[in-house]
């Protein structure tokens, strides 16, 4: 047996060596959808657990798959793609993938590890460093909010801190360059709210520089318009532990390293900084969505009057106790998986403060932090969720069914396993006392990732429901999900429509859009409340339509018809004058337009009979690139105006092809040209290479 191997590559400029682990020792373990990466330290482990084709693919290693015959037709290309994807299916029946892009997630995790004194294995430390260096801006040395973004204080200061906490030297040329960029941006004092919060926790900033996050808001009566239960679920679950930690004013005792960091990330000596005067200091590079005058006023009142004079200890203790009770309920309702990778490290720290470092809650959180980590050829990153298992599995099922290949010998076994996964992942019960912890009904729903995470999502439930119905109506597939359970999914979806007719993501809209006047995040927009989304609305419309058309036309017939009618009316209302729809969960007009045209087609509105559909098709056709493809930049999300990418993108080209097919666009030439482009970029093994980012997060990318 041999110990784990750590290698050092050729040196970079300045003599900084880049370490990396032996990438052939990494394995992805999938336990009922829970995905964690493991590094095998001993040779006998490697022999007993060989790398799978999926492992090799995710790690950028040669898969050993033989080259497939070059496809001459679109259907042959589909066969090649299915051949490839069948090799990536994991034992529970689902598919995994990198869900990366954000560069603001690792800092929260690594700082939480540091201040809770959680041991970080060397192989993880090495690979996180390697990833961050791989994603460092090649010219200015900084990091942005995401991998394609411009350098910012948030990205640069926080990832600099991560690298230092994980052992990188301040003398490393790459970190010298990063400091230079950080100083150009004014230093860490110009970071946004979330950056200042984590730096205060670490002991590298004073709490006086952090705008107030009082847990006292959780004591407000539910009828108050700004009560936190009305906020978007991600905002609730981030500001819940953040408010508890801030109220405790937790600050990790100084270590030699953090004492040194205090002098590295500012443009002046730490002791000379008047932190209280910098509560609202922020670099223009970070100030995507500036705080409003109303929020400035409220923060000022809290700092100058509420905290020093009016907030008696009884209120503080009661607010902290109720906030932690809600944190505890979130942990229990998700089996410590938590909603996402921003709130999860905060919950870990809150439990560390309240329950103690050796508590069961802290240990459970430590275990689940690994659910968010993803290993690839560039190193280790932090995914935007604990995976996309249900979502990707559902869409892959639908793709094979749409191609008419579900009952083919090469496809049926793969799809049976996928159906078994969806059967296992449907949520069977509501949260305990869901009204107390402000949770949406979830019985019969599917989450974005896993049943364990346990959050209802309207479009994930809809796409999973469609996939189950489409497979179970074919004779060669078992009827695993009962009629009663399908009706549970319908019942949940029918609780989620907004008054507008549209659908949101996790729950119906609970508060006014005017709540955005209180958005303190600065780097994200449209985050305070749920909004109507054409993507979610379409998913629900098509799921309800399919259920009523092919499964049970009589079940809640009148209600379903009414919901669909209102939803389609909202989709038409949301269409812009140029024929487009703004998307919130993919980039951007391309993504939303695909979904919107699918929903309109499901109620019989197509190019031949509907002016609105024709206008939408014109929007797409006017933007087709000379090579036949489409390409849209993430900048569309931030500006609200379609921004052409410099190069056509396979994914977005496919989205437009789907949109035109759903619309029954009559001319073949634009689509044939686009299909040829997609086929030309298919690899010999049936896959396509990753191009630009396709996802989006709250108007920032």
C-alpha cells in the first residue's frame, strides 16, 4: 500500500509551484442522489473501487469510449448522444454534472471551516487552491462574481483570503498580483455586505463596518408587509443565520494568519481604519444594485437609535432564540442538507455558536458541506446547489421520449433506472408544522436535487411529473409512481399559482416587489421576493396539460383548466413588444423564449394561428448568426437587453431549435442550418464540449 500522492507541477513566474493531487485517485460516490467526491489514499482502495467512465469524464481524463460512426442525420446524432449519456448514468439512475460558475461560494465555506476549526484534508485544500488559481483573471490578477465576470472586491478579496487560509503564501506572485488588483479597487473595505459579514466573522474586519442584520425582524407579526416570511426563500435562509451570527457579534479570535491578513487586504494599516465610517463603502465594480435611500435611512436608524438605546436584552434574547429555532427546523427539514451553499456554512457556524463545537448538529453540518463540492480537471469548486439530480434526470428522459427512442433496446434499461430514481426522489410528506417555519406544501413534489434537500420547486416538480407520466404510459415501463402520488404532485402545483396567473420557483409570491427597496445584498437584483417566471409557468402549464390529456382528464378538471388559462394569459402579458421574454434561470431571452413558446404550443397557439407566436419567432430569427447558430451573453441578464455572444453556442442554438419546433415554424432552412451546426460540434464519443456559461443567478449573470 502507498499513501496518497501529492504532486508539484512546473513552477509559475516568481517561483510559485502549483500542487495537485493524483487525479486518478478521485471517485464520485452517489448514494440515493447524494453526491460526494472521495480521494483514495491507498492502492488497495483503487483496486477495489476503479474509476468509472463518469468519474473520468468529469475529471477531464480519457474515458476510453470508442469513437462512434460520424452521424449523417440528426437522428443518428441523437443515437450517438444517448450512447454517450448512457455511460454517465450513475447507479441510483440519475445523472450528475458540475453546477459551477459562482466565485462567491467557496469563501463562505472555507471561512466557516476555519472559524469552527473544522479540519480540511490536504487533498481538498490543494484542489481548491488549484481551481481558484485556474480561474484567476489572467491580466489583472483578480476574481469576479463568477467565472466570466470582471474582477471585483467581493471576488478578489474573498478568494484571496481563501487561498491564504488554505496555505498559499503571501509571497506567491499570483497573490501579489491579486493584492495589486484589490488595492486598485480600494481594498476589502469596499466589499459588499456579504463580504464584510464573512470578514467580520473571520476577525479581519470590525463589525462596525457591517450594516445591521437584526434577527429582531423575525419577531414582527406576519401581517407586517416586510416580515421575513414574505421574502424569497433564499433570502430568508441566508439572512436567518446571518442575523443570528451578527447579533452574537461572533468574531474568531485572532491567529497569526488572520492578524497578517488584516494588513494584507487593506490599503492602510488596520489600526488606522475607521470601520464605522465604511458601512456603505463599496467599489463600483461590486455595486450592481445600489442600496436605496430608504435602506440607508433604516440602517442609520438601527445603528444610531435601535441598537444603542431601544433594543433591550429581552428583545435581543427572544429574537436570537426564535432565529435559532428556525435554523434548527431548517436543518431538520432538510436532514442538514440545507437549501443552498450560501446558507449552509452559516447554519454550521450558528450551530457551532449555539450548540458547541462538539455537538451532533455541527458534525452533521460538517458532513454535508462536502455535498456542495465538485471535482473537475481544474480543481475543486463549490456547486450552486447540492446537485441538479432530479432536474437533469427529468429532462434527459423527456429528450429520449421526444426522439421516439424510449422503447428502443439501447434506451429502455437506462430509462427504467431513471424512472426508479424519480420514484425514489418524490417527496412523500410535508414538513412538520410547515406553517410555523413558513414552508410551502411539498407532499408529492420533487426538489431540484434530492428528496433529502426537500424543497418544492414548481418547474422541477412539473418536469419530473411529465417524465414519469411519459414513461409509465408506455407498455415496457413499470408503473412505479402510483396514481395517488401523481395526484399529490398535481395538488401541490395547484397551490403555487400567483394572483397574476404566473408561477414562481419555490412558493407563491408572498410580498410586494417594493420590498426590493430593502435589498441589502448589492451584488444581486430581484432577490427579495418571489417573481413570476416564464420558465416556471411554462413547466407547470405543460405538466397540467399532459396530466389532463393523457392520464386523468377528470381529476380537478375545472381547477386545472382555470389555472392553465390564467397562466397562459400571464405568459402573453409578460411578452415584450419585440416578441421576447426575459429569463431568470438561464441565459436569458433565449431560455425564456423556448419555454414560453412551449407553453403556448401546449394550448394550440402556434406560428400558423397566432400573431404573438410569429413575433417571438421573428425575434429569434433576427438574431441567428451567420454560422446558423445562436449565442447570447450573460450580459443580457444584467442589462435586460439581448446581448449577442461573440460566438454561437450549442446549448442556446438547441434552445432556439426547440422553440421553433414547438411554434411549428414552417420554414425548414433556418432550423436545418442550426442543426448542422450542432452536429458539426458533436465529439466522436457523442458528447459536446462545454462552451460559455448558460446559467443565471438573480440578474448578475
